[in-house]
């Protein structure tokens, strides 16, 4: 009797509720999406010193980074990524490995134009220039090898110092209350096969796309097209 009742309910839902909607309802049991950020124009970016191939959007209060062909965004102890800077965010069930290379005080150094006692002549890279060149810059390691990220008389840290800093930042990150709450929530939640995805009108500005990054993303297919 119970099996017959459940089968009837499922049949009614399949007829009344479209399949995509049912998938969204199932997905919403997992983790929520971050609130959208409205950009009046495609954002300029800067290169983050000591973080190889990492770009940041400096003109907004929340952190949005670009690395390895993806835009990345932390929110409430979770990470999200997208091929678009303003939409299409999908939950990523790990901390991207570039994050521990980023100095937590980068915004203050940006405002002061000073990186650990060295004049930081950072360059605000227009979106179109960034979009056209980021792959070549990454391949040639242009910013760190030829420009030292715009930091005067600066030498990159030795590898052992970078590893020590990464370890310290990793420990500090996992001590954040929002990160600990997320870890507890993950332990309680059932495994979610696919993440939520934001739905927005078609974007007029195609955005950088690259190869898949390391980690265990729960969403492997993006909405955008690469150039």
C-alpha cells in the first residue's frame, strides 16, 4: 500500500513539475549559492604578488579571484567557482590550492601601494586585455619573471618559506568560525551529486576559460563558452 502511494505521488510530481525544477529542488537540499554581485562593466583585475597566476578584483568588498581558467569566490566558509565573474557559480567542495598562496592582507597592501616594505606599482588590468592575454601570461609566468608583480626590488620568497606560509594560512583558515560551521554542516548533510547553479540572462561578455583545476568539484560542466 505504501509503495503504491509513493509511486502515485512521484507520478503526479513528474507530470506537474518539470524535470529541471525537480532537480533544483533536490539540489537545494545541499549548500546555498552566494548572493549575486552586479557589475556596471567588466571588472579590472590586479595580479597578486607571490601567488602564481592569481588575479583579484580589487574594487569590490568581497573576494573574487581568477586562477587556472576559473573565477573563484569564498562565501560563508564555502567555495564557489564559475567561468563567469558575475554568474553561474557552482559549489566547490574543497579549498582551491592557490588560496593559501594569497596574503590575507593584500587589500591593505593594495591601498598603501606597498608590499612588505617595497613600492608596489601594481597595474589595473582592463578586462578585455586580461581576457585576451591571461593564458600567455600564465604560460610564460610573465608577471613574476619579467615584472616581479610590479613590486620594486622584490625577490620572490624561497620555496621553503612559501611552504611554511601556506601551512600557517591553512591552519588559520580552518580556525575561522564560518569554515568550522561549514565543515560541521558537511558532516550532517547527505552527499550532493550536483551543485546549484545560478540562472541569469545570457551575458554579453564572454569570459576566460581554461582547463579543469585540481580538487573535487561537484560541478564539472560550465554554462559559458571559451574563446
